[in-house]
C-alpha cells in the first residue's frame, strides 16, 4: 500500500492592504471633548479662587513684611518687624485667650448637642421632616440679627435672662462686665446658630450606616446606648473629623457675635471679649495699619492650621481606638 503524499496547504489568499482609517474632525472633537471637558467644567471655580482667594492671600503675605501705606499703595520692606510688634502687644495675648475661651465654650457643647439631636432625629419619630427642617432655622437667620437678639437677652440691667433670674430669687449676672459670663453669652449665640447645621451633617452620616449592623446588634442583645457607642460613633469618623475641623476654623475666626455684643463693637471696656478678628479689624480699619493687620491675619492662619492638625490627629486616634474596642 503506497502512502499518498499529502499536499501542502495552500497559501492564504493575499488580501489587499487595508486603507488607513481617516478620523473625521467630529471624531477628533469628540475625543478632545471627553479628555478636556471635565477640566473645563471645574475651571471656573479655580479661576475665581485664584482671582478672589489666592491673589489676596499672596498679596497679604507680601504686605505683612512691609510698612504699607494705603494712600500711596506702596510700602517699605521691614521683614518680620510687623510680626514681632504683634507678638509683643498685650492686647494680642488677651485676644488670643478670649478667642480660645469662647471657642471651647461653643465648640464642645455644640458638638455634643449636635450628636445627641442627630441621634434623636435618626430614630423613627413622627413629623421627622418638620423637626429636621426646624433645626436648620437658626442657621438661616442673619448673624447680626442673632447677635442683636441675644445681646438684649443678656443685658446687664433689664435683660430677659436677668429678669428670670431675679424672679426666681437668684442674683443678676453682669454679662457685659464679667469676662467669663460674656464668653458664655457669646458662645450661646454661636451654639444657637451652628448646632442645627452640624446636626444635619451628622444626621446624614448616621443614615448612611447600614441598618444590618443595628439589627445584628439587637439580636445579640446590645442596647441602644451600646449600639450608639460601638456602631454609630466609629462609623461617624470621617464626618466627625470634618465637623471638628470646620468648627475649629469658624470658632477661631468668630467676629459677628462679639462685634455686635454691645453698641461699640470693641470687645468690651476692659477687653473682656476682645477676639483676634476684632483686634485685626481695629488694627486695619481703626489704626489704618494694614501691614500689621496682614501680619496678624497670617498669625491667625498659622494658629488655625496648628489647631486643625491637632484636632485631626486626636480625633482619628480616638475614633480608631473606639472602633477597635
């Protein structure tokens, strides 16, 4: 039997070369739109920030090293003399002490109250929408109106609070003369206005927590307080950090409430509630020394930056340890 010779496979038929694909102008424009359009959409914010934010910040930094003359719109470079003058003034340290005192009286109770109210609103209560909108009403009010109302409530002679105290047999409080009580009154204004805002932020974070965690904890026998401590607080870590940092920034820049606490707006006769921003305003528009005012603004910026970083580190550590437990 003879073996049949296998025929080699036929070579593939040669195809004509594929013509180059021509990309039309509309296709090129579509590709360009997909790559560049996101940057165009966000560019207005950065352009506006560069014009009204970044440029004033840089210009203030330059002025802070100069003896600036607003009339001639020029100045002489003097280095860190403006910063040394600010740090050498007793008024600065008084304003710094008052600012931190008012900040602590406002930020700590405000955060505790916001967490408590948010936890109550997160429960199944009647008219939830009404109560959630109601907590935001003080934030909508103008800060000047809030300051005027509360300054009358905390009047030394015929204020509403003192009238109530005298009616129940307690002595009246000198809200505008005693430094401690003036800080309490100003912190009350801040808490009234900002507690609802922080409450809604925390409430939104609470509603994002999966309900399966609470159901499993209920099956295991955990009570409401244990669930709040072991599930809610650790899950609020990013939101708590955001709220604490924003409260720090706003608290150290407080201006409207102490400015409107009396009719003069200078922080009290004995500087009982003089804050850094009030002192900055007095240097800039009272003494017309914008070089020193710019230096004080940068000192305040550095203080806020340092306190914000400390808050960030402490908050992260506390929440992380609570989550591990």
